[in-house]
């Protein structure tokens, strides 16, 4: 089969192909929502229910992050701030999640959000960066999920509107068939 025939065949089946587009949208949308939940669960908890207090950066811990691009591999160093704050006479110390490429002057005064029930669960309050990267990831996942639901409703509505004659359906074995072909086999038209 030549390239022109392949393209012509795909264009002829465009409606059928697009009727299944909701499946990968649903899968990717759910994956992104689960990933956003994994990355941002503690952040959202601290944003919603955390208590703000004054803290200070007392040290930096160097961490190496590996990355690869094709055949080359490289490492990037980041300096993760070690922050401490006082709570009821106790000093609470934690490593923040967002590092930088260099250390700053010490001690840096920062605002800390912490969980009153578990003060070691804390982060530096950075306003916008509190929402990165999990909120955009969740937003894209939600958009894909809504698009998938819209596509599924469209397929379902076309199936109902055409009396189950035009929309592709999946048989019990998972193979695609057309209900028009089934009804033709029974002598109905």
C-alpha cells in the first residue's frame, strides 16, 4: 500500500478514528491528575490549612540531579535550603523542596507554612511557586479529562441519534464493528 493510499484510507475513516480519540485523552488526563496529586498533595494541604510563621534559612544542602538528552548524560547541582523556625520553644528544621543554583547569604528570613498537627511538614511560602509544578499539570489533566468526557458524550449521542447505525462499537472481544453491518447480517435495514 502506497503512502497516498494510506492517507486516503485514513481520511476516509477520519470520523471513526476521531470517535476513539477520547480514550487516549482520558488515559493521559487521569495520569496527569494522579501525577499532580502525588506532587502537590502536601503543598495544597499547607496552602489551605498551613499556619504561616517566620523562619530563616540556616544552611544549604547540595543535591545532584541527573538528566539525559539522547546519548549524553549530565548532572546539575542544586542547593536545597535548610530552614528552621520556632514553635512553642522548639526549633523545627526542614529541607525545602525547591533549590537554587547557588547559595545565598545566611541567615535569610523567610515565611514558612507548616502543618500544626505535624510541624515537620513545612515549606517556604513562595506564593506563586507554591503551585508549581503540580497545579499546571493538574490543570492540563483536568482539561484533557473534560475533553475526553465531551468526546465520549458525543460518541454516545451519535450512537443514539443514528439508531446505533453509524457509531463504531466495541464487541465483547474488543474488536471494532459497525452496528449497520450487524443489522444487515440479520436482514434489517
